[in-house]
C-alpha cells in the first residue's frame, strides 16, 4: 500500500493537481486508484498517459466496461507520432490481454468497432474525434436554468479547477478570461471548455519534445537559444533541455487544457461557473 496515497487522494480534483498526483500514486499502484489512472489516460500529456498505463498494467486485470472504454478512448485520442504510436501499441497489448481479442495492437478503428459491438453504452461516450459527445452535452446545457447561477459559488468552482492559474498572469498558458462572456456566446464558450483542442490559438499551441532517453515534455516554448530550449510545462513549471538531448520536436494538436473538466459537475455547478465567467469584466487595454 502506498503510504502517500491517502494524502494525495484527498487532493484529487483540487486546484488542477491531478497530473502531479498521478506519478506519485503510480509509484506503488493501488486498486483503489484504478479510477484515477483511467482518468489520467485522457491527459494531453503523453508522459502522464504512459505513467497511468504502467500503473494499470501492474494492477490486477479488470475487464469492466469503464476500463475498456478508457483504454480505447486513449488509443483513439493519441495523435500520430513515433512515441505516440509506441504508446498506442502498448494500449492495444493491454486490451488484447484483457479481452483475448486477436486485433492489431495499433488498429484504432478495429478496437472502436469492437467496443461498439460488445459495450454499446460505453461506446456512446466516445463522442466525436476528440472524445466529446457534443450531442449529449448540447441537450444537457439546453436544460440548465442559467438564471440560478451564483457568482460566489462559481468563483469557488473556478478556483478549485485551477483555471485562474492557467488563464492569468505573465505565465498564462491560456487566453485571458476577462470579458470572455462578452466576446463569446454561451454556446461557443462552453464548446471551447468541452473541446479545448478544437481551435487552439497559434499563441498557445504546444510543442512536444522527446529526449534521446525517450522522455517527453509538452508545453509552450518561452525561450529558444542556439544550444537549448526553455519549455513552460505548467503555470509555474518549466524545463530546460539542451538541443543535443532532443531527439524529436513537433507541434501538438492538443491543448494543455484537459477534456472532461465539466464531467463531474452538477448542472447547478455549471450554471454557477457561467455566472462567475460573466462577472469577469474586461481589464484595461494592453
């Protein structure tokens, strides 16, 4: 049993720490953390996906629908690339072990078709190409009573998700949200939250660096010298790599903003969050 687990479990979903917590939980994977590792498979960070896959491989096999859906979804969401393809193959190998299916390890469509046939309800959650079921979300958002949104409660939800850390300050990883509700319709705003990788501004496009040791880092390049690169990987974290360490460098189509931020919120929470976003008045001209 990982003695760190109880402490870190209490912080799960607090202040955007999940990608920090997962490597700590993965040191000695526990069955009670299986759900956390399955959620981590949807991370935009390839290194986090790998860590979660390693942890799941060490846990007792589970063939429930949630596990199979999460693995197929992760296989589907990984973009093309040398390291991503290696990870996709590892996911396929685990799927074959769990299901005894003779499908190709890296054949995304074959595994999607298999999931639709054997676990149709789980397969419905695959949604579009980015893994989001916008039809279901559009129906749900249309039924919310937006007039009951509470600004103070919404501010708490906003803070808990660590949105402010990524959307303000000199090291912002995403656009300034001041006046956001005046610049975008509610529908467009929630589409951006639900599908963060749908339309990533060039300013916030992330770069994936893979070292000659196979380690991957994803973030925004803040400084590039003749001999090295400084990559901002989080609101307060950076990594400096010497050019000779870098085996592969490419732009990623994925936003660092994770999908699923609204999945665990109640309808009232979503209305409260929108009330807070509407209260963010435009800042002074810059």
